[in-house]
C-alpha cells in the first residue's frame, strides 16, 4: 500500500509541474487527496499547499491548516514550518513547531528559530542559541544564515570574536551572490581584518557589490579610484561612482561630489552643481557640506549671494563643531 501511495504522490507532482505530462492541477489535487486520506505525510503536506494556494481547488485556509497539521503530526518538516508561519497560533506553539521543523532539518525553520533567539522575539534572548541555529542553516547552504553568522563572528555576539571566521562566511555568502556580503568582504580586505590586507581584492569586492546596486560600495569604489587604492587612480571614475552613490542618497558621496564640482576634480567644474550637492549633503547633517554651502552663499558662487543664507549654513556647521564656520560667523556678524 505504501508503495502505491508513493506512486500517487509522484504522479501528482508530475501533473502539478507539467513534468512529462500536460499540467493539470485538478488531477494533481485529486491524487494528493487520495494518498493523503490514506495517511501519506508528503501527500498531506502537498494537499495543504493546494488548499493554501488555490491549486486545483478553491483556497481554503481551514482545510490547508487541517492537512498541514495531519502531516505535522508525522513530523513532516515542511508541514511543521507551514503550520508555524501561515496561521494564527499562540507564540509557544509556533516556537515548538519551528523547533520540531528545525530538528527535522528544515533550513528556513533553523533561520527563523535563530532570528527569534537573536531578537528575543517570543523566546528569551539567547545569542548563543541563535548562533547555533544560524550555523546549522549556513552549513546547509542558506545564504542569509551565512551572512548573519558572519556578522555574529564579526561582532563577537553569542560566539567568540573571530574576524577570520567572519571572513569565511562572508566569502561563502558573497560567492553565492549575496550583495551585502560582497561589501563586507571588501571591507575586511580593505582593513586587513581576519584576512591579509589587499586593496586590489577590496576594490574588486566593492565593484561587484556596487554594480549590483549597493550604495555604500559605490561610495567606497569612488574612494578607491580617487586614492588609487587597488585600482589605477582615476578622478573621472571617482566622480562616476560618487555620483551613483550620491543619486542614491549617500551623504558622504553628495559632499565629495560637491567638492569635485567646486574644485574641478575629475574634469567637472560647476559652482551650481557644487551648491546642489552640498545642499543635499548638508540636509543630511554632513558638517563640511554646511560650511562650504555657506561659503558659496557668502561669495555668490553658483547661487545668488546672500549673507543671511551664508550665516544660516555657517551656523549649522558651527553648532556641529566647525571652527572655520565659527570664524566666518563672527566675521559676518561683526
């Protein structure tokens, strides 16, 4: 009988995915139902999914929960996870289900259990337990877990501080396309933390992340080109990457782009553009930008000359500790 149930499930999955046969969700549903009613845990789980997603049958959350629960009672890991995540359960029951699923090898459940211990959500805060479950998931190939485990090693949170192990897991995640891990790996190469310092490898990691949209990596790559760290010095490319980061709201990049326009670095010179980027950076409370914006207003460069505006921006910079801004304030208000 069990062999027949297994063949029903296999045939149902073929109809469900259109594997070797024309896709037919209703036939898949009926086959799952036939095996589920005879106690097959995989069929019960798949039947729950059919009801949850409306595949071959109308959506019915009550029926979905019923079949997930039937499968969960046989320790079906995915059913345990679905039961914990998809329905309104009390926190204690959800925690028990996540643990049971994790102990059955369900990777998403491991990550969720780690997150709960990490944040102290519905369980007592326990970073050591969080690390345990992140490691279990990371070793099963979960890239979110790899990255989070690396962060724990980097911070010494719930585990002995180890930049070397942090680098290992950042690299694992980066090699699988995790953008934030690419940036962090670049930072470690940049600082020589947990790995031998390599400006070239840092620049490569920053570029990989920047080209995939990581804003801070755009800024760091701009700095690499400006300083000639790991790449050939190129003011033009520095401006290009500062602009990309600035257009995405990075205050440091906005300030440095303003500097480029003010000084003509990278083949661009425009007081109007300098004022525009200084203003954006200043509005992000970037101290130096407030000072230089005040200077442009004082001298009427790129903006209409205005002593009142100059005083306004000098005052913002002075409040944040700028000695130069304080001196210009005193001179203008004398």
